[in-house]
């Protein structure tokens, strides 16, 4: 039997990136990587991904794919709780009074899709205000017609992100402050 805890915000972030419906059923959930040095939570819909280090360590190496159903259950049933404990026993996982089967499959090699420069720490870094970036993304979503996609790139002088779409662009300026922290990439492990 294995027990680990995920916070409500970690679960919500994973649910945002996990597939809702997909023939690749292993994407309709989140990967929990248990390792001696740390625990990682990863989810993807095949188009976007989140990978994060969460609290916990000291586990024998094991990968567990939690179904979306149990993640949604604990967030909805216990909105005031911040830490949700999951207990894995055999092929079942229990949390918040619900027991479901684990997704019995191999999760995609998420490290393979990490941009190489990001992994090696060579990518140019620009710190932006997350709320401003979100506002710009919403504005692009409202302004564009087709296609649904936009291009996001670092400006040539490295001081802004440019979100380009068919009929225009949005620009998010970098934060100019010595107080800004450049967050190091968490340990990708294996």
C-alpha cells in the first residue's frame, strides 16, 4: 500500500492540462511519479503539458496514472480541503471515500517533449506578470477568427512575448525589476 498527498491547486492545475475525452485513455488522468528524491505530477492532453514537483519523497520508484474521475471527485467533494491523500493498493486508488481502478498503461515519456534548450538551461528567460499574460491570451482568443491557433515567441530584443494571430498580435512586456525571481527548472529526474 502506498499513500501520498496532492494539494487542491496541484490537482486543479493537472486537470486543466489533462485530456477530457481521448482515444488515448491514459491521457484522461495524471501521472504521479514516485521517486526516492521527490514526487512529480504530470498531465497532458497531447497538445499542452504541465509537469511539476510536488511534496513528498522516499518512495520506491513507481509510476501511477490517476484517473480524472478521482481527481475531479476530491476537488468537488472537498472544496475546503487543501491536502488530499491518495492510497494505492494493488490496482485501486482511494481518496475522499471513492475507490477507482488505476489507469493500467504506460504514460508517454514526457521528458522527451521538453524543449531541449529548456532542459539544458540555455533558453532565454523573460519574466512576465502571469495575470497580464492571461489577459493577453484572452484578448487574442476574442480577436482572432480562424485558425484557433496563435504563435507565441520571444521578441528579437528579448524584452517581450509576442502572441501573433492571423489578423494581429498581442505583446506582453517583461517585468523590469531586480526583485523578479527567475525560477529554476525543477529537477526532471531520470
